[in-house]
C-alpha cells in the first residue's frame, strides 16, 4: 500500500493511482514486495526540522527516507518530500515540476531497495536507475 499525505502544505499528487502503480512496478522490478510506504509532502521548514532532529544535518534537502522494514525483501517506510525543493530544483535543472517530482519519489523507493548516493559511483548508479524508471512512467 502506498499512501500520500501532506504536512505544513496543501499538496495533491496528480494521477495518484497511476503514480502508485508505477512505484509498485519499480519495487517489483527491483525484486521486492511492497508492504507500506507513506509519502509525506511538506515544505522546506518541516523537512529541515526532521533533518536536524533525526539525522543531525543542518541543511535543506528534497527528500528523507526512513526504512521501517524488518524483512529485507519487504519494502516499508516513510518518505518525507519537500515540494519547495522540488519546485526550485526543477527550475535549476531546467526540467518540469512533474519530471523532478517523479525523480524524487522514485529516489526514495530506490533508497528503500538498498541504493545509496553518498559516493560518486553510488550516485551515478542511483541516477541511472532514476532515469530508467522515469522513462517507463
């Protein structure tokens, strides 16, 4: 089950059913089963507070993913997404809001599937996966 919520902002996902099906197909393509993902869409201030409080990072970010799964093959987590960061990043990267939105939400799923982006090599692999799955939207 994939749930969409918002905190501190009023935001609705365009095409929520298609988006949920797409994310579920990504999870299955990566060899996992879906338990539950909660996407919480928020503003920069809300996500910054989480970043400081739980990760001790005093920076803005577009996404924070918390893996809640106790079974390594089962996907379960909470994914916090700053709509403000997505809007600004879309402008900076000269892409549409929808494209950047898809990139960020699939990024969170890929983290739950075990992909990282801390090293240059990991980031390259993550970007390749994001691009691949965005192209099958």
